């Protein structure tokens, strides 16, 4: 049976046929897009039904977030949010907290009513002031409190939390990227803290609730494909127990592309054990959960915690970033997976990390040339135009977190890196001009899991203060929609199946209440999402209770 969905307009992202009025679907795949008249040869020869429920709406290819962290989102969503900017969820609204005094008052209020150990998420030093063990102790020293940074790459604990987790100076004090006196665990030091926290974070009732909330949010954003861009970030075996249970069923209206986190998988494993595990990953594939020959590596520190590695002139206050993988270790890892034909995704936030990564890529490309290699710069916070041109020559893809610009450009211009670099965060206009395959992602929870919101930022480059930042790095609405559909599919190496509406591809659609290519660009993020269609099956958008 063929089902034909009609719409006010169908945006196909197929340059040979950019618009259609009807799309025929059979067995989860697209038969043909066009008009009822052009579909007549199919319809006259096969049983069919015309479904007009979307006749007044706009159909686009299913939206794709090529860099999201389901398990990280599931761990964070049950936490208490104290954030500089307001956050909107289907189940609650979180107000803005913008000063150190307001932060302390809010934390004190929440801690006073807490019965379990309190874990908060969203602290940012430039709004809330430096956090430390002593500061949290002054707010409340008797109740265990963990303050998790907005970046997720670091956290801070009070005395009661250290006692609760059994963390001692003897064990933690001499480890790298741990400041025990300050109660601070950052970058690789966070991995130590996670080992202690995981029994709490992954308690069955808590993690099930978080994953179900994450599932609701992904659907609410209109996605039909997401990428878990760091499988194993907490604990590989535990994650692979829960992810199939929650997501590998017909109630899940999206698929997850699974990219392993090499930095996390190596913990507690020999090189041989790591290689055996990595080689076994495709054998775990199911219909909705798919590994491939893809690997995630890390260069520098987190953007939100100002640990990106910068070229001169650096940060205004003179501090320096951090390496997550030391340059020689990163080079060895890139070479290893490059020689084995992996698509490599590199976390880079600062321009020095971009420079290092391109240097390494140029070396391995000379040693063993590869084409259509899918080497991708992830996040792409700070860069310069010469690096973009060099990346284009090397065949690099870019997956940018454009939300950095919206949330951080105003305050970073004044207090972190100056106006020039702050205004050109996520330099994706130049990426499009250079012909680089470019997508935009949420890195949820670093940004809302809402592709239309990311598109809105990329097209308008308006920050939370209402200022246009880096107007020459704006992209067009057409490019913005490409970034969250066909380009995202290309970055994931799945463009043969998803990302556009044409014969033979998966029948994945997002149904919108207005046209993102013709509406006032400032209204893009407000377009209502009516439903998604995943492999031909309709999933109406509804608010979870």
C-alpha cells in the first residue's frame, strides 16, 4: 500500500526538484515526490491512500542533530537548573539567574529544601562568579552539594559532597586537572569524579526518568535522526544497557547514529582490549541504533568554561586553556584511526586547537591520502578565515555549535576574548563560502535541542542582548535548512538514506506550521512543529505530562 502525504508545500532539499506538493511512501521509504498528477503512474498501478492531514502545512526532510548526547542529557535533566539564560522545557520553565548574589540565594533556597544530595547544573563564572569548595560551604556546608558547570566539563563540590562520595586528598590530590583544595574537578579530572558519582547518576529510576525526558525533548524538537557523539562518556557497558532499552522500540520516532568516545573507552582497558571493543561495535547495530566506522577524539577544553586553547593574543585576563588529549597523544590517535579508514570527529573549541588538528590532518593525509574521509571539526568555536580556507583544501567538514554566539558573544566580548573574536564565534558563513560541508548542532545540553532555534541563530546571528554579531557570517535560510538536514546527513555519512526528500530515501519528514524559507527570518525559531514522520509513520507532537 502506498500512502501519499499532501502539503501546502514540500521543501525537498533536492536541487533538481526543490519543491513538491505530494510525496508517496511505501514500506518506510519514499517512492516519489511531486504532484498528484506526476505520481499518477504509481497510483494507477498500486493500491494507495491519500493522506491530507498536512495539506495546510509545510513538510521538510526530517531534522537532524549531528551532535547530541542522549546519556549526558539524561544525566543532567533530573538535576536542578540554575542558569544565566532562561530555559524552556515541555514540563517547566527555568528563569534566568544572572548575578553571583542571585546564584547564591537560589542555591541556598534549593539546598534548604533538599532531602537527597543536591546536584545543580548551569553555573558559569562570568555571570555567577568563581565557584569553589569554600564558597559552597558558606552557602551550606552540611548538605552535599555538587555544582556542575554549564560546560559539563567541570564541577565543584562542598565538604559534605566530598565526604558523601568518599573522595579524599590522599587519593585525588595529586591527580591531573583536579584542585582538591577548591573541590574542583575539570576536563580529565571530571572522569575521576564521574567514577564516584555514577552509582548515583545511573540509579535505575533516575536514569530511566532522564532518558524518557530526553526522548520527549528530541521528538519535541522535530528530529528524526540524532547522533550520540560520545558513546561511553560515562560508562560504556551501563550506557549500552540502557540506550537500547529506552530507544530501540517503535515508540521512538527517531534513530540514533552512535559514535564512540575514544577518550572514554580507553579508561581501564589495554590497547588490545580497546581495539577489540571498537571492532565489535558494528555488531551491536539495531534498526534504530547504528554504529559505523566513526570515532570521536578531543583536542582542547570546553568553550563554556573558557578552557578552549587560543592563539595569540589569548584571553583578556591572561589565563590559558587546557588540552583534553595532549598534542602528541591526539596525533597518535588520529593517525591510528585515519589509517583504519575511520570517519574522525574532533572536539575543537579554540583556534589553537583548530590549528593543531589541521596540522595533524595534513601530516596523515600526506602519509596516506584519503578522499571523502568525513574528517569533522566539532563545535568550531573560535577560528580564523585562513583556517577555514585550509580546512576546505583538506576536505574537512564542520559541525558548529552556533548557540555559543547567542548565549556567550556579549559577555565574552566584554570579559573573555574581546569583540572581534566574540562576534565571529562559529564562523560558518565563511565555511559555506569556501564550500565546506557544514552542519549546526546543539551538543545538548550546551544548547536547546531545537534545530529551528539553531537555524534562527545561524541566519540572524542575534545574541541574547539583541545585538547582531558578525553579520558577514550570517547564512541564508536555504543554507540554514541545509545545515540541519542534508548537510547533517553528509557529516554523518548517511546522505544516501536521509537528509532530503527524493525517491529511495527513508520517509523521514518534519511537519511545520509555516515555511522557514519564506517567513521573516526573525520568526524561524517560533515556527510550530506539528508532527514528525519517521519511516512513513506519523508521530504527532504533543507535550509530555
